[in-house]
């Protein structure tokens, strides 16, 4: 079982978000008051392509363990600075399969895929985008900048909340970028 380290949101489309005492998740939409909240896609690059696509990126989660890894590479990153809504600890977010569900208080988030690191990371700190990418033993690209999900059940989420993971039935599909 993991826990919530920090929660954040921003009403505007900016790279970093503001840490807040709590966020409210709205079923089918995302984080109340966040620029990425909505039924259809809100991320600018995807909205330019097709604004009617479903929003599979309603909630962005990052594991705090990534910050330690980045610190070892010379970067200083704190919760909310990479634009995540929820910073977690104690859960291998990147190892979850597509469709896994995270229960946090009354809220439930279904994992849809990986965040694809973008050039905005380098504008925040030079070289950061590459630092969040790796290769596995077979040479496949590994994206470490967090995961994305949709809100299945709404509710408040606060730092310190426990996170329980429910895996989907059947063969598990590894996370892909969304």
C-alpha cells in the first residue's frame, strides 16, 4: 500500500502546478479547478490534433522516488514542479498495467498510460527530459515521468491518504504513452 505525498493543481496551462491541501476528483472529468479537467482532451498538443478525443489524461501521478533518482543525476525537483496532480510514495507506478485502479479515500483512478516526457521539461531544467528516459535490458525506451489516469469515482484527495491498488483481470497490458 502506498500513500499520497502531495497534491496539486493549476487553473492555467503551465508546466508546474501549485501544491494545495487537497484536490477534489470529479468522476469522468479529472481534478476540479485544474486546466486539464474535462471529458475531452485538454492537453494542448493533443487538443490541436483533435479536441473531441476522450480525455485519458485527467489525472497525472508521479512517484516521489523519481525525485531521488533525479537528484542523484544532479537535478533538484520537488512535488508539483513536473506538473503532476498527485505525488505518490511506495507504489511502483510505472510497473502497473493498463486498467489498474488506485483507490484513494473515496476516489478511484483508472490508469490509462504513461506520460510522455516533453521539451517543456528541458525548459524547466536543462537535460531533465533525457534524465526521465531510460532503456530496459532489451533496449526498449522507458518513460519515467509518471502515469496518467481517468477518474472513475470522485472524492477528496489529501497528502497522507493511503493508496490501494486493484489490478485488472485477465492478461495485463503494459502501460503505453497516452
